[in-house]
C-alpha cells in the first residue's frame, strides 16, 4: 500500500458510537417531531425521568401499539428501558411517528438516527471544488441527507480528496447515483473498529466509557500511553503489541463484525454473536469451528422493512489545496 493510500485510509476516522451502542430515537413527553424517512425508527419515553418501559406492562405496550398501527415486525426493550420497534412498511412508519400516547402513557416518537440510513462512498474529481453543502443540496432528491469529504493530512496540512461519504435516507444503498451529467458508482462504506481511547476496549467511545483509564501501550491501568516506555501489551488480546495495532487478532475480528453488520444489515450485537460463533476458541480445532459455522443460523433482515425505536428524550441534540488523484481502497474503512 502506498503512503498516500495509507494516509487516506487513516483519514476515514469517525465516531461509531451511534451505530454500536443503543442510540434509539425518542419516545417521551411529546416534543415537536423530527422529520421521518421512509423507514421509521421512533422512540417512546414516559413522562417521568425516573420511569421507563422497565416499569410498564408488556401487555399494555403491545395492545397500545397494535391498536394504533396493527401488528409490527418486532419490539425490543433496550438497556435504557426504551423500546426499539421495527415496523412492516413505510405506511406503518408514518403512522407510528404520529403517536403521542400508548394506551394511557404519553410518549414522544422520533425516527431512529442510524437504522433508517446507509452510507456509501463515491469518487469524483469534478466535484473536488464543490462545497459539501452544494453537493448535498443537488443530491437531496436522490435520498442523500449528508455529505462528508474525505481529507488526508500531509506535511502537517489537511488536504481535500475527490472521495465523498454520502448518507442516504434508506437502509438500502443504491448502486449508482447521478451527479449532474455524471453517473457515479456507490461503494459500501465500511468503517474501521471504534476503540475507546480511555479503556482501549472496542465498541464505544471515550465520552461514553464507564471503564478505567488504561495505557494503550502496556495495558496497565492508571496512566496515558504518551510517555509510556514499558513492554508492549494489548488490552484486548493480551498479545505483545499495542492496543492500537492493526495486526491485533481482536482488531481484525472486530473489523469482521462491522463488515458482517453492514453486509447482512443486522445489529452490531447480532453480528458479534455470529462472528464469535464461527471463531475457534482455545482447545477447539479450526475444523471443529468450521463445522459449527455451517450449522449456525443465518440472520438477515428485510431492507424494505421499517424500524422504529422507543427511547428517552435527549437534553441535547481549513481550507487547503485540493489534490486530484489520490487512490482509495475499494472498500474504504474507518479507524478510531
């Protein structure tokens, strides 16, 4: 890999906490509803900040939903006590976001921020001098809701590239998109694993970490890795390398989990369980692990089905010289 492509891959860093953790839309005391897409994820929250769906009868919830929009595909309670509801159709998605009560329980409904969208990458030198705001505006009619340009750092300077990450308002990624007179192929955006800079574990960010400060270089607790000169040890696999090494077996497995999540359009936890069931463990041969993988059930969701979430309401809601010909991996990834 060339230095430019390596730098560009590193530049694809972003925070995946909203994808990996429970980040539902909200149901609660009814504030103004946000816009809904064709696939709706909504959240339900009870009026009291101390009351969640842990305290509400599941029979009452089921009757409240079915009496309002008929039977849905699935309803799950999250760790927060909120509900994640997957509906059968765009019609149900539009109906459920209009709810302000389940039976006698006041609720607020909002589309889920991530489960109703998808991310893809396009490459176009002709768009290099266009602002991301202009590109978003022009592509909005094709379902594009957000555009982010990939940048790289070279000689201390942040440089724009011709590669753009597009967010679509559908869980199904289009194969092509039209930018003016140009027809551009859309490649699946596969970010690299999210690693916490505090505890060094995968799957969450530093801002939401409940763990202990751990050195990324020696795996000892209580200090940063900046000035550490101790022997290298990985927190995640206990191997003789740093916790941020891309040769780490745990990092590679985490990347496979994310790839499976995107490819099969399933949740992070479902993908993790699937990959873990296929991974050889100490004392088991690789052959036995392969045999086990053939009997493991495949989990697939319908990309045309809509999802809805129930959750608590949240209290918050350098110009450089462009470069024209930087290569990018066929399946760009994101490191954190």
